[in-house]
């Protein structure tokens, strides 16, 4: 992460902390508010950790493409398979 990205992250976490503080003032120590406070603290800890580690180099090179044929699949491939979402496979309806 560049220093610009980290600065933006820290600024956004600060804004989030202010919003959660306003929620805490309105709702008190409700379980949902305590979880939000914990989440903001976790984000802050993770941002500090990211600032201390070296970034991973960008992945280079083309992505392997898997060709998918236009020909129909062999019907034997589906023999005996359940058709989920349409009531399942029922042998007597063949």
C-alpha cells in the first residue's frame, strides 16, 4: 500500500471512529455498538500492521485461460445426477 493509500485509510478509520462515537452516545453500550467499536479498533490495528510490512510485488504475466468448447456435453455425464432446484432427480419420470 502506498503512503497515500495508508493516509486515506487512516483518515477513513478516523471518520468511522467519529461515527461510531456518535452511535455510542445515542445507543449507549448496546451489543451492536460494542461490536462496532471493536471492529474500528481492529481496523486501526490492521492499518498499523500494514504500515510496518513491505508490500507484495504485483503479479506479472498473463492469466491462464481455460478453453470451454461450444459443443454440447455428453448426456451420459449427467446420468443419475440430481437436478437441484427443480425437485431433484426422479427415476420414474423418465
